[in-house]
C-alpha cells in the first residue's frame, strides 16, 4: 500500500521510502543523479524520459525539504556498499580485472 504525501507526484511505499508515483524510481535515486552529475531538471528529464518535468520537480522539492533525512540514508547506503566490498570475497573476474589494473 502506498501512502500519499503533500507532494503531488511523490508517494511513500510500505517501507516509507519516498517514490515517484506511478514508477519504480525512488526520490533518492533522482536526487543522487542531480547531486552527482549536477544535472538540471531538464537534463534529468532527458536522462529519464519516462518521468515528466512535474515528477522531477516534485522529487527534487521533496529531496530539498527532507535533505537531512535523505542525506543520512545516502550515507548509510554508501557505508553498506563499502562494508560489502571489504567483506565479500573476490570473484575470479574481479581478480583478473585487478591484475590488469582495470579496477
């Protein structure tokens, strides 16, 4: 079950994660594209043509209005990735790529 928010195009899923309504995209994913690449709403629309500009602006407004909470979530996710990379055994492909200086 999805819960509506005060943002026209944003809903909270069962885990209370903000999602862009009618899609499987999390607000945090779009915000990361905006932050990491410096993409404007128009560039985000070009990169994600399945999203309307209204959905994009609503997602960015939600991010900026809930920045502290979502930035904490981003940090938790980065720490999890770091932990997994440090604790997971290397695969033969990963070992070959490291040996070749590719990663």
